[in-house]
C-alpha cells in the first residue's frame, strides 16, 4: 500500500478496534478457530525469532511464548489501539512496533539493527489477511522476511462451504461489519508465492471449510 493508503487503513482499524479491543479476545475465541492449531505446529526452539504480523492484542504471541519457551517474540500491527493491549499483555517479553504489513522494515520497526539481514525463523499471519486490502502483498512481504529454512504459518477463514447456507450467509454479513473478507483464493496465492520463491508449501482445510492453514518453508 502507498503511504496515504496505509495511513487510511491504520485509521480505519483504530476506529474499528478503539472500543472492540477491550472485548476482542473474549469474543473472538468463539469463532477464530485454528489459531491454537497453528501455534502447536510452529515447532520453535529457544533463541528462534518469531514474528506475528498484525499481532492485535498480543494473544497469540503470549501463547507462543508459553508453548515454545525461550523464543524471541516480535509483533507488528497497523493499529496503535490494538498495540495498547499488546503492550499491556506482553510487557518486556516481546518487541512491538506499528507498521504496514505490506512494507515494514524490521530494523526500523523493532529498533534492532541487522534484523532484516538475518530474518525471522517463524512468521505468523493469523486471521489478518482477511482484513488487509493488499493481502497478497502482505503475504509475499512476510515470505521475504524469513531466515533460511524459516517458516511462514498462515491461518484464516476458509471457503465456509461446509456450513449450511443460511449460517454461511449470516457469518459473511457479520464479518463484513468488521471489514473482514474471506480469501477463497488464498491457496492459489500461497502456491504462487511458494513457486516463485522456491519454497515448500503444505496446506490444511479445517472442518467444514471453516478455516484454512498454510505453511510456507523457505529453502536453507
């Protein structure tokens, strides 16, 4: 996204979550499925650099820190409102920064010189691509930030085709209230990026097509 588009999207997310951030984790646990499956599959070890792009309240990073002790946590979000919650939740256990998922510079965002040269061992995109206008750009930029042999783990809404028609329609309308769009062509986009970057891709379709989970692994 351009500078103006980034600013506009950040302002939009701030307006959506200024009040919602206080109840976000309580409400989202009832319909953001697959997040803990992603965390369980990270297979991270102490010392690894783990970044969540669009980290929101920090809920996932906190769970990652507990599931994989000793990892170095980083979180990026375009919404300063959401980062307020993340800072309270994570304290000094993670480096947090505000930025655009499509164009962030790790060194500048996290104040750590040389970070973009070594890359991240694990990067997480959890129910974020469905909210990012240039989601394909965000996915590709995340892939470009991996260390050799690093992995990009993505979970988001699936095709929802296993849900009864009325329920599927109701869910789409509910998500639209929060500027969320399901990315049904995410599998194809992930495959295109994997092919272009010589990465290995593995994918999983959640029950009833509710969520999709993709892992892109960079070459050594």
